C-alpha cells in the first residue's frame, strides 16, 4: 500500500467523507498488523508518476499508481478513471 494512500485516507477522514476507527493512526497500525506492506514514495516514483501517459490528472493518484507499478503491486481502487487506464497497471475494482 502506497504511503500516499494513507495520506488520502487520513485526509478523507479529516474531511468527514469516511470514518477510520478508532483514528487514522490506529487504523494504519491495524492495516500493517494484517501484513499489508507500506510502500514509501521516493524520487524515482515521483518522476515516474509524471510520465504516466493518458493517466489520471490527480497528482496523488499518479503517485499511488507509480508506486504500484514500481513494486509490481496490484492497485485496489474504486476510481473508474484508474480502472479504465490502458497502461500496464494491474488493478482490481474495490466496488466488487
């Protein structure tokens, strides 16, 4: 899981769009305890994110996708723009 995903989730929690219980810090700890690996974003990923052709315009989504690509990970998302992208990203629809 990209470290940026934790930012996105904590920000959505702060804005009241989702509820992370008991709080984002403890929610993150629980996720990591399940064996999910937190993937850091480095300069190479940041540069790769800028080169994603015909991809999502949102910079955070670009960083998340570039992280998944760098680590050959599958991205679980409900974002239809990402799911429709014809690039090499492996993705799974979270709405299923």
